[in-house]
C-alpha cells in the first residue's frame, strides 16, 4: 500500500483501464488508501496477514460502470471482476498470484494441492463467461520442463 500513490500516478499517465497487483497483504491492516483512489476502484482479496499473498485489481472509473460483480478467493490469491462489455456478453478479469517453487514436489505436498485448488476455483468462475483475461504472477510450475524454453526442452528430450 505504500507504493499505491506511485502506482496510481503511473496508471493515470498510461491511461490504464485495469491493473493486476499481487502481494498486497491485507489492506485492512494498513492505513486507508481509499482517499487516494480518485480515478480507480481497488478490488481486493486480502491475504491472511499484512505480509502474505493478497491480490487486487485497480479498475478505472471509466470501466467501473461495466462491472456487474466481484469474485474473491478466501486464499488471498484470486480476485475477479465480471464485466458486461455488451449486452449479455460477460468478460471475467482475474488477478492471480500462484504459489512458487513447486516443481519437483510430490502431488501430496500442500503447495501443490494449493495450486490445484486455485485452478479449480478459477475454472469454477469461468462457466458462463464469453471471455476470460488472466493477469498476475503465474510463477507456479508443476515440472522442471515448465521452466525451459521449447527449444531447450526439445534438445533435452532428444
């Protein structure tokens, strides 16, 4: 939240409609930022503490009237906004903060389970959407091959 004024200034300069932000912690535990949000709405899914996870979407006042609902994960790793850009056409914007460092871990590891739970929750949000835009920190990998370029993977497999 201490970076929020700089982020908002840059968003205004670039005339951004939406910005995905990760590792926000729990904004409720920090000084109120609402007074600084003149051109944007801050939609959050707070992390379990001021130092853990937490994601947010900054949505411009031009886009905000198109928002029909917001979705928040209790994990503090997913937040979404459902927009109706044209009549009957719903678009889901999602900010994701996936766990990291899970390649090479067994499927029973809690971090691997968390990644699968996040995928399941995210997919449950997409059911009747025309479009889905996923933004954020997708640093989750399930295997070491996920970290290699296609050329490196082909060379290693050869």
